C-alpha cells in the first residue's frame, strides 16, 4: 500500500490534472478531497483534450475507481453535464463514486455568490461566481444540504424550504433582488440526485477498507496552496483547504499519507484579484501567457503571469509537508534570454524569506531576484534530465537546492508522455 497526495504549490493552474493523470497509472483509486467545479483541469492525452471540473483526473483509466470525497462541494447539474461530455468522448465513468457527505451547490448559492461579489465593488475577491464560497459558508453554519439529504425526498423538502426562507430574505432585503421559487428547484434537483444515487456511498469507509487491503491511492486537491483559506493570501482565497485538507476531505487519518507531491509551474500564474509580488505586466508576461496558453479552463479568463517565487514555494512546502516536486511547463521558458527567480522580498530595506500574512506589509515587499541564462533548444522530446540544455539543468538544480525537496517529475510538454521521471514515488519508500 502506498498513498500519494497531489497538491498545487502556487495559486492553482499548475498542471495538477496532468500530474494526477500520470501518477494514476500506478494507483488503484483516485480521490478528490476538496474544492468545487470552479477548479478546471485540462488533460492532453494521445492528441485528445479532456476538460474536467469535478471529476477526478483518474477517470480516464477505466480500470480504476474515482472518488469525489466529502470535502468537495458538488454542483450535481454541472457534474451530470460533465459526465455526458466524457461519455461523448468515449470515457467510461462507471467507476465514479460520490461521498454521501459531500455538500451540494444549490441555485441560491450561485445567485448569492454573484450578488455578494458585485456588492464589493473594487474590493472583489475575484470568484468564478459558481457558488463555492456560499456553499462552504452554509456547511460551516450547519445548514447545508448533502448528497445523502437530497436522496431523501421529505428531508430534502424540509431543508430546501428552510434554506430558501433565509436566502430569500437576503435576496429581497439586502440585495434588492428577486426571491427564488421553491417549486422551480425542488423537483428538478431531486430528480438530478436520483440520476446519481447509484454512485453514492460512504467514501471514507470505502477508502479505509481499501487502504487496509493494500491498495495504492492517489489523492487529488484542487486550486493551490496559496488559495488555501488558512494558509493562502486571505481574503483572496478559496473557501477550502488545498493544504492538508486530504484528511478531513477524504476521511482518512494523517498517518496513512506516505508522499505529498507539490506541483509547481516553472513560472507563476494567478487568476482573479489578490497580491502577486512577481507579476509581470509587460512583454515577458505576455510571452509566457501565450506560450503557456494561460487562460482559465472554466472561465477562459487570461491569467496573470509572473516569475517563479521561492518565498511562495517554501511556504507551500512547509504547510503541506511536500516530499517531492513535480515541475511543469519547463518548455514554456524556451526562447527567453534570461529567466528570473524570486529568492526573497525586500521589506523596508531588509530581506525576508517568509510570506507575510499582512497584506499591507506584503504590498510594500519588492522581489529580490536571481537571474539565470535562458535557452533556445527544443526540449519537448527530452526523456531524461541529462538531455536538457545546461541552462535548464542549472535552473532545475537551483530550485531543488533552494527548496530542499527532490523532484518526482519534470514536464517538458502538456502530453502524458512528455514527462521525465526523476523519482518513482510509488515504489520508493
């Protein structure tokens, strides 16, 4: 038995989908443990492109079980559309299982998300308006509706009536918006739940049973650690815990975790508002955005682009217990004459290497850069580190030494086979 967790070490969009898909080859089960359908994964396999939102990346292996864990907030209408698209692409989704404790994103959550974000004006967090935050808020307030609840028609009726009573007060009296109608939601969502009922199980019990049976399990997070509600750039964060959320979001004990793979892009990107010390609003940023196709899977929004930031990465490795790095998009740097890496922040003339919690302090921090030579060689066919240009190898070696973490993989392109294996995390205890 080996368990591996895949987490993003930046602000999401690091290519976790590709890494999860790659390591799924040795796993028996792939489990998603937090986030919602605001977190898109794009996979390029054998010339075909698959876009996923809620379904774990391991779904592309028909002989493996995919799990949507209790820590995920689930839009069942969106999920059914996603499953339909996968079926149209020839993907067998029979082995997808859903936690009976997963909380559901309801139409009033989506509407409330839009109204709350619009009311903030210039202080917008930059949400995707998909109802993620309000759903997690209801979960914490103990008024949420779970997958198990929607399958029980009388219980669902009672819960929906109580929720709409409260939410309609907000819509009409706080936001001057139209109330939502019970009849427009109840029967539709009950029937949507019925379409998924055969997939609904106690996923925590299932996972623990399979762990005891010696199965390899890969746990997949959404977003990135810098969007973690506790450890990210609060309040410009998501509403769940990419960092360490696997134990509560999947329902397993911490001692069961063997490896944590931190996925890092060879530069940095960010979607939405919030601090971004190494952001490049210039020709370099435009070059990397175009070369890396940096547009949101779900929203199609152009991503903000910047240099790699080791202050961010050290923080992420610390709070998530990263044991190995999977570095993606090394090929995107090809063609740059020089490449910069932030190695600290200048704060009032003093260099610091801890990521500030205070956003006013962070705004005064200026990146301290180390500059590396670039390369022009095509690296997309490289199969080993030795085949890379010397400049690329120097860049990789510095990052490994700076973070004191070994590589699991280095990616030189988006396809599954454009992955250099450095350490075998499944068989190397």
